[in-house]
C-alpha cells in the first residue's frame, strides 16, 4: 500500500519560524539540525544539552518513583532478617533482563534468591496461584515481581494468605482494582519523571535504591553502571518511548553493551554476527540481540536466556548463546511458515477493514510477530489466533487510527478474556464463537474507520538533496540524535527527483533491493537500499525518476566511511 507523506509539525501547533539561525547559534548546532529538533519540541539550550548528551547526571532520584523507597526498605529489612526471597519475572526480554539485573545486585551484596520465569505455553503471562504455593513450600516469605504483577490480583491474594510479603514492580497499565501487595512500584500509578519506563527500568531504580541501603551496612556499593547493558537490552526489546529517562538509560546502556564485559553479552553479540566489542545502534539490538533472548521463551524456556545473562565464564556463555541462536532459527522458520499461511487467509479478506486470522497448529510464541507483519503489509487492525487447549488464544496489533483495546471491549461478550492497550492486545475465545467474534470485530472497525482503506503515513522531517546528504558534519549531528526508536524516530527526508541508473536485488532470497540513484541537481550518485521490500520496486524502474523518503547515515564498513542511504518509501517523480 502506498504511504501518505506528511511533513512533521510541532505537537503544540506552534508556527514554524522563518529562520533557525539564532536558535542554531544559541545551541551550537547547524540550522538544519535546529529545525529538526525544534519540530520535536527541543529548542532551548538546556533541552538540547540533555537531549544530545544525556548523561547519567540527568537520571531522576529513586525516591521520585512511586513505591521505590518503601520497596527498598522492605527488601533490605527482609534480607537482613534472613528471609528467603524469590523473584517472579516474565518470559520476554524485558522480564529476563529485569530478573538478571535484580540477581546481579543481590549477589554482589552476598544474597541469593530463588527465581521463577513462567512457561509461556503451560502458565502464560504473569503470576499464578500454583507457582506461588510452590514458592511458599520452599520457604519463600518475600516475593519480588519484575515486569509483571500489577494485574495479578488473585495470585497476589493467595501469596498474602500464605504469609508472603509481595513487592510488585511493573510498568503495564494498572487495572481498576489493584492487587493487595505489600508495595506497588509502577510509574503509571502516580506522577513521576517517566511514565513509560520498561519493566527493567523500574527494576533498575528499585535495585539502585536497594544497593544504596545494603551498602549502609558496610557492604561495598555496586557500580550500577555495570547493569545498564541489561537495561538497554530490555528497554529496547520492549519498544517503549525513547524519551526522557528511557533515552538516558538506553544511550548509556549502549556504551556498556559495546564494552561487552558481561560474558553473556559478548557471546550473544558474537552469535548475532557482531564483534564482541562492536558498538551497536538501537536497531541492531532490537533486530539482532533481542530476538535471540525472546526466542528462548517463544520456542523453549526463558530460563536459558537468563542463564546466558548470568553466566560468569565465556565458555559457558558461548554454549548457551549457540543454543539461543538455534532457538532463534527455529523461531524464524515458524514465523515464516505461519506468516505465509496467514497471508493466504488475508488475501481472501482484502475487502474487510480488519483481519481476524486463525490456525490450529500455529506456535503461540510467534503469533504476535505474525500480526505485526500483517499490519505492516495490509495496514489494518489484525488479530492472529491459535489453539491453546480447548480455546483459541490470539495476539493483536493495530494502526494509529484505531484503539484496539477499546474495539475489543465492544466485542467482549464474544470473548473469554482480553487485555492490552491501544496498539497491541491479547484475546481468548472459544472455537465455536470465532466466526461471531470475527463478524463483530470487523463491523466494529468498519463503523470507526469506514470502508475505504486507511493509508499508512510516512512522516517526513524536511527536504534534503544528495549534496546535503553527503555532508559528514550534518551526518555526525544526526548520529547524536541516537538511539532511534519509538518516541524518538530517526529523521526521514524527502529527496528531489532522482534518476534510477540501476536496480539490483540481493540477499539469499533476493528480497532486498539496491538502487543506484543520481541527483541531477548536484550531479551526485549514491547507492540506496531497501530491506525485505524487493517486490515494491518494479524491474522497469531503471531510467525513470523517483522521489525518495529516506534516512541518510554514515556506514563504517571495513573501516572506510561512506554515505548509507536507507529507503523508507518511494514514489514516481
């Protein structure tokens, strides 16, 4: 589907200044960068300094986060009393890194803890009473949840019945009825410096405060910077907004990731095709490292990923990393198979404004990824379901114009359960109710979006010819805007008309495309790449003129700097 290009504007609707020269001079940047940052609401020198150089001095104090001080107090007191502690995490990268971070701080101070990562297929997300009862039987009296717990009312009630103190650290949307935990730590419960922390971010601030309190007893304080590689990995994997505190944590965490002092990170980078000491961007973490951590929970056990991050030696870490790489290969194979079958169903429903796709033998660990692939291709709210015992379990993804959670609430009487938020959700439905639910959901979407396809939108930061795109000073300025991701998108520019001199497909499956393009206004020719989009670039493009929506950058392949042009979209000039 062709995207609609829209030039980015200020969220507050402020009119664009005639010139950015004064702002640029005050902030010490180029007018071109000043304009990009102004559009994103960054215009004062102090804002720009924190944005471009987000040092750890800008991190908020742990006491500013809901529940953190009290939770650290309960944990410190319980540990000193010799109470047995357990950590209940989650099977995704955010939950695994949260668990590993908590264990690292505790072990530094001489404390160990039991831990539990639920099995995706047998237990599902979050806490359950049976697991709580097992921990109580093992003598646990202090339970810390990471990246889960805020909605687990009944499981926490059972824990309290058994005499456990429960400290919940979570970042998901709280329900109307909160669990009766000893302490609740969730940035969405009260005003705080950053409501969009990932689960591992909440864990970081709690463990930083606990680290300080345990050090008061004479134990040496752990340098919390050593945990920031875990924070960056979990935060990027969870796709939270890279603004404010998240940006500070990830920017500094990527520096620790580059050092690869943690054996598990070093070996994870190696099996992902990177040198152990390579500096990685946010995208490389999201698309290379994080999937291998997530693959454990999707096709096997998340415990394998936790053992990697906690490994103390490189030999042990290398063996586990190879295992995770194998899991990731299986995950990709399953994903490709299910995507192909799901797209075949989608092609039969092209006139519907939404997709509800189901397959009985599909792996529930990858249906969320498949839903995202379908949204990317068809730009429609999409639910992908698979068999889970006697029911169907589904994962949904939406588009910017449709609130998926609100839409599901209008079909709630057809569902056994549902939950999530505006852009992603999960559902459970009886097989005999699937067709009724599909009809209701599609009609719900049709009433809100209409019958005409909703075009995808490509936001554009401005116009940029190839002369400006080859200005390495400007490209270095763009690098200072990293890490890019949700909430801090990479700048995208519209080109002048470009002559296509050559089109070539590459990659094992020939699904990537390389274009050789000439900007005739300045006579500069550059190669441009589009990944997994070869079918969108017809073979007769050579000799024609096109417009690009593209992101330029610096490619340091083999140590030589060159201009990297990444195609986001194109249209005929």
